[in-house]
C-alpha cells in the first residue's frame, strides 16, 4: 500500500493536519487504533438516554484562532454556543460564589472589579501580587523557559504573594486550568498561561452545541475522503519503517506495510515511544524527551437529574484540601433546545490519582455533595443516570521542566513530524494547541516539498497595559 503522507492518530491534531494537507493537494492516510475518532476530544451516544457525551467536557475560547479556523473550514463553526454575557466564570466558594466578569478596563485591569468584590480575599492580599504581575507582564517565551524549572508554589512565595491568595486563587487555577496541584506545576507553564488570560479582554467562553467530537470529526472525515485520502479506525501502527535516517513508511499491526515519504505522529509521547528504535530513544536526539512526559489523569462524570437544578452554564469550585470536582457544566443550559430539560451535569475530577482508591459510588456521592453546595436541589433530586469516564491522560502534566521537553514539529529524522498539544506551540496543552500543532506539522511537510506556506496562526498577543509593558 502506498500513500503520499501518513498521519498516525485520529485525534484533533491528526485530523487538523490531514485536513490542511488535503487542502494543498495531498491524499493522506489517517490511522487510528481506537474505534472512535477524536482522541481526548471524542464523543459518542449514551446508550440509556440517547444523549451525546464526551470523554470529558471542554470549553472553547473566542481567542482559539486555529480551532475556529478549522471549524470554519469544515463548516461547523456555527455549532459553538457562546456565552452571551460579560461573565467569564463563576467561582464556587463560601460565604458566596464569585462571578468573574470582564469590565471595560484595559488588560490586566478588566478582571479587577470582580476580584475586588470577592469577600474571600482582601485588597491587601490581591496587592501582594504586584511584584509577580510586573514579571508576568514582561514574560516572553525565553522567560517561560527560564521559569520552567521553578516550582510554581515556591516561586509565588518568593515573589511575595500572600498565603491566602495562593490558596484561594493560584491553587484553584493550577488545578482547574493546568490540571496539576500548584506545588507540582511549572512556574513557567502557569505564568505563561496567566499572561495570555490577563493580556486580552473581550473574549468569550464557548461550548459545543452537541458532542465535542461532533464539531469536527464527521466533517473532517468527509473532507479527507472527498480529497482522495483515507481514514482507518481500529488499525494500529506497529512500527515506523526507516532506512539511513529517512522514513519509508509504517507497518500496521495486521502486517500490512504502507509506504510514504511523510509520516506525522499525532499521538501522545508515551504512545510514540514504543514505535521508535531504541537507538533513537537513547541516543543524542530530541526523542529522549519522550520518556520525560507524565500524564495527568482525570475522571469525568455525567449526572442526569430528574429536575432542573439552576440556570448556570459553567462554574468551578475553588481549591480546598478535599475538593474533588472542579469545572462543571449543566448541559441543559448549554445545548440548543434543552432549556426545558432536567439538568445534565458534567463535572471533572482533575488529577484523579488522589481518588484512585475510591469506588464509583463514593465518587458520585462526593460530587453530588459538592454540587449541592452550589445547587441545593442536587441534594434532594433523583439521580436517574450516571456515566463515569476514567481517563488516563487529560494533558501531559506541566511539571517543572516540562516546557523545556516540548519538541518542535520537525524531527531529526527526515520525513517524520510531530503533532499534538504537547509539542512546542507557544500555548498550554489544549484543543487550540493541538490544532495549531497539526497545522505546524502540515507546514513542515510543505516546506520539505518546496512549497512553504503559513497555515498555523500565532497566538494573539497581549493588549492594553500588558501589551505596553510587553512591548507589543
């Protein structure tokens, strides 16, 4: 079997790469070992209810330039439901929840009115971040790399941030956004993301109108096949074929050989490593970094109640030593036509190794207790269905040193390219990072073919006061 390009992995990075290649005359072969496409952003129909569910719910942001460009190309960008208010998120905490809204003040002041109204922290505690903010405002990629070896908790203390603010805000951000505890998070990774969050205003939060994978999987497959490419599921790659440091193709697990001059690995690092020769992993090359990544596991719970619990779309609990679920979504308030339905709550247990010994019944009971602290009806409502998804990896854990591990799309092996949210995209691991990585791999192939073209869109730069301080 022959192909002009092979993409290993049918997740969002692999499909984005294949779509980009198809638009430029290639006919890629996409190979996915699972029965469903979409990777960590896949969807399926829940058997008992007929509802579309995801491996785990995710938000989108209006600043996701590459993701939205992909959806526009596939004709599905109208299937995103955007929040229609200036509210960014609700932080659930005592003595009352805090609504974080974006004011008209320039970045980074646009969140300040909401933060000043939070009863949980004083203005003095917020002011303890002043020294840190000056560093964040001037942070560039080189600065992210320099801070990568620092433990985020220790670095915040070094900058004079108060213990109360560290507990209330920074521990919450590390868990809900970075997917690891603050004391295990890279300061570079956390503050690089934070600069992007406070460096722009006016962005909105979006949600899939149905299943997350439905935004791109069916349309991407149709696009690839219409261009003459192929998509194979339940087909694993057993090995990369190479000669004299040049990729020749792949051998599939059923023994078939596919010859191709270009091969894109769009799988997580721990899945790529077994496909490579031991000499590449142990030699003086970029492949040695593959064994340095560690997964951040999580559990996603879908809870079908017998009644409407509230009108909120999206919220997160703040950190506490015993907080289990962080970000939560009431899909009955998000999906078109569902407003009159009882609540379907999806909630994520981040960094779930801490709940490894819990039974499913214990997990559900704890999550229900936490929901009832924000939505009291959850304590008395009947729970009609439960669906728990135990996911080995949400993202590669952004531990100290992890940013320095992230490789480029091009490798030392001619014809082999990398894609995935974990490569060096200038973005934290996310759907946006994955799509940008897929586009970057397509760019690398085109460059080798003598047809250089920019496909991947750069992350938006900071504006307002942050932009001025950063020299934008």
